[in-house]
C-alpha cells in the first residue's frame, strides 16, 4: 500500500504524539508498505536517513507560519501536499492531530481517501482544566470542519469518540484504535539489580514510578499528599517521578518531609549519539529501563486521550494504579490488569497503593495479567488494524 502521512508535529520535539507517529509508521513500513511522512523541515534535516520510512519536508518555518499567518501557512502546506500527491500518487493519507494537520488536509486532495487520528488536546475540550485547542472558538470551528470531511477517524478512546460524535461525525466513520507500546522492548527481562544500581535505587524497597510531564490534567499535584498518606501507614518505598516540570512538586514534598521517599527527575527523552549516529528508539532506552526497574506504576490523571504510559507499564508487567479518568479506564480493567481509583480522590488512590505495597504477590498477579494484553496494545498489532482501515476507505472511495 502506498501511504502518505502528514503531521505538523514531529521530532526533534518529543511527546506522546511524536512517539505514536514514529512507532506506527515504523511498523507499517516493516509490514511492507511504502510510507511517506510529510513533516516539518527540521524533522527532515535531522531524521531523513535515520528512519525506515520516507520523510519529505513541508515549508521551512512552518510552525511560525501557522502561528503568525495561519491561513497562509495552511495554504502553502496544502500546495506542497498537492504537488507531492501528483508525483507519488498515495492511495490513502493518514493525518495525525486534527489541528492544524487535519484542517490543512481537509481543504485539499478531495479525491484521496483521508484517515485522521485524534490524540486528545486536539479534540477534547475541558474549560475547568484549561485544556483543549477547541477552547479557542476560531480553532473549534476549524476542527469541526476538518473532522466532518474525513473518510474515517481513528479514535484512541471512548471519550475521543464521544467528542467526535458531538461535532457531528457519524459513529460508523469512527474506529476505536488505541495507542500502544513497542511491547517486546518493555517485556524483556533484564537484571533488576543492575537497573536499580544504574538509577541509584534501593534493592530492598518497592519502587513506584510515574512518568510524563507535569500538567494540571495529570493530577501530579495530588502525589505529595498521596505519598504522605502511604508513608503514614509505616510503609517504606521510593517513588520516582520523571517528567518535565516535576520540580514544581519539590516545595510540597519538602514541606511534607518526603524528600527521601519521593524523587524528582527531568524527562528521559532525548536519545544519545552513538558512534556518530543518532539512536532512534522511542520511547528512549533509558525510559524503558526505568519501567523495568520498578514494581508499581502510579498514574493519578484527571483526563487523557489514551495515555501511552499505561500500555508501556502493562508491557513491563508492572502493578498499575490509575484512575477512572477518561482514557485511563479504557486501558485498565479494575482488579484484573490494575487498580482504579476515583479521579481526583487522593485518599482512594493512596488506599489502592497501600493495598499493593502490603500485598506484593497480588501486585505481581496484576502485572502478569497486564503483560498478556500484547495483542491489544502492541504497535505492530495496531498497525495491522490501521492497515485494514486504510484498505476499507480506499475500497469505498473507489466505488
């Protein structure tokens, strides 16, 4: 299959969307498809010979154009896509992120089947959390237009599907396809002792980890209070929180006397140079090792599209505590593949952690069960689902 892909977001910026794009396109390429990604100019400069799929740049300084002159930027990018489509004749276009990518492609290439994947911030709208591109009424109108001209849309969770239907997208055009993890990388069994020494973590205490940037919707502000409640039960542990802006928790952690138990570190995101060639593995190998060194994954989020961190923790076989927030309860089955607390309820979350710390055998049982869900969340299996969706929209467009 000749697949064109388009995203105004890609490396060297690294976040959930970029990790999804990289893993999905890598798997599609390995499955024998001819995959071309149209991405920012800087992505082409840095990565064009380092990935298994083709990268073609859109106009230089595209991000500046979209911010400063959004309609002109969209027009220029659209013309670039039309030019390359005339040459490469992609059978289908897969678009990541509704705005600006989806909006741009909704205005061009009317005869080419288009499949959009929404990731969260581009479709979810939560004024109480100051979250969502659709809080801007101009952008909201453009997103509504874009989603309604797509031939199919991949919704990563039930909440995303509901948001799309609220914008008028027929249910039959929406396919639930979650985000995933490179399962085999996380499920390998390295020496835990070596990993604990590598991260300077104790060998004789349970290790809890939380990964990802500190955003209000993630519920990280609850962590100091949760940790204090757990510690007051006489339980010893180390809770390692890795992500951008986690330093904002430092003052409260110190105030509660948790400096020894709760450790804050910067994001482990950027791959290193090795023998003059960038190592392109996302998530980063260090992050994978961090998961493999831990016992419990704690994620007190208030809202998600579908968080990559949960399939990653499942692949690593960790005991998981998360919440019933949208996106989280799509992934975890309470009491089977993890424990679910009420979103925003620090006491309930602490209670679930205490249960796992007091009963490590139960935690291992949950982790073992989670690790069996490979067919649901491995990127190669998800690439197969997109493969079928692409084939479906191509066939329908040809009728």
